[in-house]
C-alpha cells in the first residue's frame, strides 16, 4: 500500500507557521527515545549493525488526536512497554517494517494497537511511517454515543488494518487528508475544523476496523424503553437553547443513536432532531406571545436566534407550518 506524498521536510519545518514541526533531528538514540516516549509510549530502541541514526520525528497535529511521522535512517529494532491509555495507528509511508503485536507477527505495518498491547518492530533504514495517537477517553466517548453509555472496559481493535478492505482504504485516505489539512493555512486558522476532522477520524476508525464493541453497535438495536424516551425528551426540554446533536441526545438517554431514532419513530412518529425543533418552536412561540402582551421585549430575529434558528427563512416556514401564520403575526397580536 502506498502513502501520500507529504509536505517536504526541511530543517526549519513549521518556522513560517505552516508545515509539520520537527521535534527532533539527529543521531542520539537516547534523545530520540526520550522525545518519542514522551509523545507516544515508552520503548527500548536498538540500532542494528554499525549504522548511525539519521532520524527525524515530526508533529503535524496535537489535540484530541496526535499525528506524527518518524524515520530513523538506520536499521533499528524497538520494543514498546504495554501501551498506556491511548491507541496508536501506524501508517506506512516508505521502507520496510516488520511488526509483532503481543507476540503475533502481522501481515503488514498498517496496524492499530491499544491499551495493554505490547508491540515490537524492526524498521529498515529507508522506513518512514506516520503515527496517529488517539486517547482512550476520545475513543470511549465516541463509543458512548453508539452504546448509550461509556464502555465498561477499554475497546480492543483487531490489530491488522487490511489495506484491501475498501473501508480501511478510505479511512487511511482520510488520515492522509488530515495530515495535509492540519498543517495547511486553513488548518492553522480553524481549530473547530480540526476538531470536526478529529471526530470524523475516530468515528471512521470505529466503523472501518472490527473491535470488541462492533457487535453491540452494528447489530440491530434493542427496542427503546419508555424511560429512555423520557430521558431524551427531558434533555431536549432542558437544553433546547444549546447546540445539540443527535449524539448528545442519545448519550443523555443512555441508548445508541440507532435505538434513539427507532424509539422516536415508534413512539412519537418523528425524529430526535425534529422533536428538538418543535420544542424550540414552542419556546419561540411563547416568547413572542409574551412580547405581544408587553411582558417582555425583543424582535422575531432576536428570539429566533436565541433558540438556535439562524436561517430565518427556514425558521419562518417551519413556524408557519406549526402555527398557521408567520411569527410576525404572533408578535403583532396586541396591536
């Protein structure tokens, strides 16, 4: 499998505010091991033969996800201790790497390891690999949206990512785009964009690669209990003024997204977000009536925006469908 061309590495990477930043360049085994261990996991590193390191360790992004690349410039062997609370995905770029995860040799260097795993690798002098690090908390929060609650134990992925699997291939392409986007001028300027990209990568990994919770999230969800529906509707009522997603509502109801949608369809003949919209319309309606009666003040635009309606044309159309007249008519009832 090939990996995309990356931004060219020069000694002053990132000096102008773009491109990856070199965390280390040099030939010291001890210095490199210390820096890589601080970002990823503790490990032992040995240079094979009489070669000298010509290494480079670069960072493309650090946030909810860390994205790095690494080359040694010599034949090396490294052995990790048990990985702490994070998941590591190795993304091959060039050269040859042999990998063993928990003592089992893997078909290729494209793999994911998680908390408690031990990994040993042999890199040839031409090897250069990307490394994507995701915290256990980030993975578990993404799973909680699907399961309705945090998993009771750390999710475990099948180690080998099969490049022949179209879903895996698409996910690796996504990681490639993230690498380029993170060091682009737009990526530097858009922390919210980076956050959305991070979430997309984590959700995509959960969908592309089998893991210990694949069954509960992929199989048909159980019928939604009325208690879960009550939790969901109460959450909508209490948080209607906030920017909510269907995942937020599912987590509050302690069910998966699919179960949430089925429950709303079966019991209320609507969707979670359509229900939330009706709650917000009701709040707008009552505020406009209060303004019309002189008990409050404000404009239609101010009230609509306060309840999350930023597209006034769509808001007005939805309000008319619900109440049979435009919001301006409600506001003018005292006239």
